[in-house]
């Protein structure tokens, strides 16, 4: 039988996008992925057509939360019609598109869902803040609620 895996990392990544960062109380709800493209882990989820549906970020749609990492998903994201774990309150790892500082407000670009601390032309996530700093684009802790 041929070797399946022949190389191993000496250490694992510190954080993974969509990872629940700690054991603080959090609110995670289940919704259905509506769009054919699905929703990636650590990405913005906004209201879908039905009350129980979410889609990835779109313009003029209400923010629902951030998609939580699910290591059982073989494609590395939630596919269309999958149950999506959506964090509404708590601390989650997300990709900051620019340098952020602890306490900065969190905004997302409505057309793409990119997370930032830049207000201009972006949508504020009410009650959210960056909980760690980055020196440029990179993974950071995002506190919701």
C-alpha cells in the first residue's frame, strides 16, 4: 500500500479561521446555507430569503453573525443546504484585511464580507470589536456582542 501522508508539520497553526477562541459564554445558532457558493468558516453571514437561512455577505442585507469552524466539513466550508453554525455573541477567529488594534470597531465590506476596522463605505457590526491586534492583514480575535 502506498504512503498516504509522508510529511508532517512540527507544530499546528496557532489559530484557524472560524475557530471559537475560548470557553467564554457564546451564542451560536443554526441556520441553513441558502446560496450555491456556501459560506466559509470565519466569514460574515447575513440574512437569507427565509427566516432560517443565511447567505455570505451581500449589500443591504442584515448581519446575522460569523460562520463557526466545523472540522467535519470535507470541503472546508458550509455548502448549500448545510446547517451553518453562526456565532452571534462570543469570541471567534477571523481574517482582518488590514492592521487592527484591540478595541477597534469591526466593519465588513457589504459586497464581499471582508472584515476591517475602516468605516468608509462599510457596514458596522454593532457591539463588535477586535480583541487582538495585527500588524497587517491576518488572523485576529473578533468579539461579538
